[in-house]
């Protein structure tokens, strides 16, 4: 049996981190098993559909490095791949269920259904199921209606979940549910089951919030005597407070588009998302797409919630940025430097040197402006620890020597500054920490940082001399 899996987004919004994980795990599973990965558009929620939703989904899947074998723009013989283009298919199967007495028309209005639910609540009923009062109602052609599935009594729906093991639902826990709305558009569970069957989907990997949909879909499979796919429900993604990740949680960046805008690298994000609920053997965290495909094993999908670790994301993206060439790093940072107005203030060479100096510290492209501000736009003041260091015996003499040597420089760049640090040590009889640390603190107000000669070259001769004068005056 050839593996066929699908990612089926609704174009009601842009590509969210949770949906991206669903797409990615299906993609890895398909590629590992030499199968097919299908992107199907479930666009039946017409009121909530966003005009650019489909375009955005496909654009950012592609940006992440996820390609597909079949979709609305790549026919594989199982189309159409948009549900609104398949309405005649759903109509045919709905009519068959009506004809066989496995479904029925419901003429109840929204007001009647609301009153019925409220009455059940008042009686303290646990299950707010529809009463079936339209089950034996004769056809009334002039009235609008929905089509409900007639849920069998005393039936168990069990499946061996790829992540959770055996899962069982009782039919009594599921009321007669709406298959087709009054406007003739199918509901999610009806259309999804039909599409998965007709598209020969073999495995359904999705988030565990879909697990309660599974018995309704199994009812459709049973009604038509179709073979069922294997289901796997991945655990939820939670934030650092162990709360379910939601679109209202502003502590975490939610959409793939935002990551691109901020200067995250697609390969790094692909790598990070793949570790949200799955652990490869060996526990390596930096893995290429090819390695992830080769290592992917659905038996290692986690049963525990996947924590969105922002520090891990920063670490992974930093590792990928470090692998960039200097030219690629400049290209990554340039939009953010331009937006901050720095490209109008400094020369192209200075901008390139700035990126080279801070490249190894970047967690994402936009961070370059924060690092610039930290070193070049800060109010030049020292904390207690730094002041204590500069008051150590011999430090003032070290600063005086360094200042004199810098003043004598004709060309102020990293190559000419570097030997002067060693010369300062010899003349001031300072070495190690008591040479480098005072020079760094007195010129950058930082205890640690990038290569000092390169930072000083970026600051410029006048700024460095002024800061040394300011420090020595304070001492």
C-alpha cells in the first residue's frame, strides 16, 4: 500500500505554527515512506474564509521548505482539491444516505434548536443531543432543512491511534449530527471523510483537538463500508506556562509570515517545528531536512504536550545564521537596518562590518538593530561592578597608555587597533583579564562582547577617545 497523507487547511487565516507542524509531520511521514503528500483546501466555511488565505497557506508552506505532490495547483488525478468544487460529490453521497435511511432531513429552526438545548440544560442533562423529532417527519419541499446523520444506538467506535494507542467512543456520546447545512454545503466531518476516502488517504496525522471528530468520520466510513485510514492525533502545543497555544497568546509569535518578516531562516524553523512533539533518536537538535526525513519515526511521536521553547528556537536559528556567509548575513539583516535608517547614516562597508561583528550573536535578522542600539546608541554609563573594576590599581594607567596609542593612529581599523592592545599591556604592565576587561568596559560599557578591535573600529576614533577621556576623568 502506497502511503498517502494530506494537510487540509481552511483558508480562514494565515499559516499558524500549529498548522505548520501538522503539515510538516505529514510531509516527513510521506517522504520517509516514499509516499504522497497532498494539500487539500477545506474552504466550506465561506463566512470565515479570508481572501488571501489559500495563497498565504501555500506561499509559507513553500517558504518553510514543504513541497507537495498534489494540490489545487498540481493535479494528481484525485481532484478537485478544493471542497467548494466538490459539492456535487457530497450531494451524491448525502442522497445515498437519505435513501438508505441512514440520514434524515431536519427542518428545525435555530430558535427551536436553541430552546431544545436550554430545556435539556434546565433538566440537568449531561448530553445536549438533538431530540430526533424530525426523524420521521415527511418531506416539506417549501421549508429549508439540514441533513443529519442517524447515529446508531449501542455502538462502539474504536481505532488504534498512532500516538495514543486504542481509543474508543460510545455512540450514545454523539448526537445526530448535521452532515449538510441548509445552504447545501457539507460540514467538516462529512466532507472530510468522503474526501479522505476518494483521495485514497492512508494515514491521517493531525492535532489531538480533532480526536472527537474521529467517531463521526468513522460513522461515514462504516455507512459506506469503506476501509478506514490510520489515525494519529498529535499532542497539543503549549506555551511556557503549559497553557494551550492559542492565537490570542501574544507571548509567542504565532504565524509563519511573522517569522519570515523578523528574519528567521526557513531551514531553522523547519528544524525547530519538527521537534514539537517528536524526538529523533540520538537527541540531536540541529538537523537538516534530509536528516529529519531519514530519522522520522511515527512511533517516537510524544504523548506529552509539546512545549514551545523560545530559547530553543533562538538557539537553533542562531546556529543556522552562523552557517551563513557574510554576504548572506548582510542580506538577512539589510531590511531591518534600512527600516531603522542606518543605511542612510553609515557607509555600505560600515554596515557590512557591523553585521560581520554581530553575526554570531544574532538569534534572528531583526535583532541586529537591538544589538546596534545596545552598543552604539546606549547612554554611556557604568554599573557598580564595572565601576569597581575600573578602580582597580593600575587600570587608569592602562587606559592612559591605550588612549595615547590610539591617538597616534592614522588609520583607525580593526587591523591597526589589535596590536595596540598588546602594546598597551607591555607598556602598562597589564595582562589577561586586567588588560582586556578594563579596555572593553571603558570603551563599550560592556563586560563582554564581540571582538574588541572590530567593535572599536565600528564606534570610530572620536567616540572611543571621548569615552576614554570620560572614564579617566571619572577615575
